[in-house]
């Protein structure tokens, strides 16, 4: 479900538009084919209201109804918007060769994510060639507080923004290793700011470790991050330290490719690091 933000709260928010968008977003989080009853129950809306919203979205081609079972699925207009977003941001195409370089250097799964509705949204990925590897998860969302990508993004925000996000989203435990208090999270973010990178030590999924760094990118003011993730059996502390250098190097290269001046201050007050020499890492 969508969250209120300062820009869309109070007198500026249109309730009917919000309900329609919340309904549309259910197709990305709850399933690909949903009925009127399921959507009504999930959103806590009367069936009549849900039905009217569905028919409106169907008329604009955002949704399609299967005549056989009367269930709804996403329509081609959504695909059109997705393509338009991808083309307008420039970030994904600019980052693509650098993500591939990082994937080749580490032989592990590499992801690129944006901050969206107090979550991370995976917008690009290169999966590891190993049979045992982490998924790319393009198009999927995940929490900020328990992912490497999320913590890297949170570290670019000021403390008040972090507090507001936690107040809205909470700190739900995904694994026994998930950070569960605001104080611990703020301490972790200070460490991330000091080192330049974040680590997810099986905090979002048991058996998966991730190292990530933020990317300053001109995506309508949105913050991005990239990561290397792998099974914990292959990503120990020594390799995390080695890969962190590659992740930081790649983040700076993506910034440059996306047109972000290396001398421009970040939101946390730091500046982008200059181009680094390639770091060779043994991966076998």
C-alpha cells in the first residue's frame, strides 16, 4: 500500500486518486491476477467502490479483465509507463555496462535500486553464473532497514528523514539478524557514512549477504544504490572488504556515466570519490 509523504499529504491529496493507485499497486505486491473480492478485502474498501475503480482503470487500459474468471491483471498502459520511466531516468542505461563489469569481476549477483515509497525498488540486475546464487529480483520491492541497498540509501538521508520513514514503516524483523531499534539503525547508518558502504549480514534473508553503496543520480531527486549479493558461504568478511572497494568504484563510475559531477556535495554532506584504479579480486 502507498504511504503518505509530505509532498502528497493534507490538502494536496485527492482521496479517489490515492485509492486508485493503491489498488493498482496491489498487482505488484499481492499477485498478478486478482478478483474484486480479494482487492476489496486487501484494501478495506467496499466492493462497489473497488469495482468502480477497477472499471475506470480498465477503461484507460491500466487493467484488463479475464472474461473467463473475471479476475483482473495489469494492462499494457502500465508497460508503456514503465518504458517511459526507464527512458526518462537515463540511470539504468548509464549504469548497465558498469553493473556488468562488477558482475564479471565478482561473479556474483549485482543489483541497482531506487528509493520509492519508503522502500527500495530493484530496477536492474545481473545474476551470478553460479548455480547457487541470489536472485536479481528486478521490479521487486524490499525494506530499507534490513537490506544493504536500503541502508546505503538511508545513510544519504538526514536523521529526521530516517526517523520519519521508520515511524511510517516500522522495523519489522525479516530474520533474527534484523536491526530492531531506531537507535541501533542510526548507529549503523553512521558506520555506513564513515565507510561509504553498507553490509547486510543475513538481515533480510538467512544465508544471504550483501555489500552496497549509494549512487547520486539525477532521477527526479531520488536516491539510488547498487550492490553485490551472494550466499553467505561465499561472502565472508575478507571478501566483503575486497568487494566493498569494487562496489564503491562502480558507484562512482555510475555517477559519472549518469552525469553527476564528482565534486557535487551529497545529501549527507560528503563528496563523490574520484575514479579509482581497478581492484583485482580472486573469486575462486
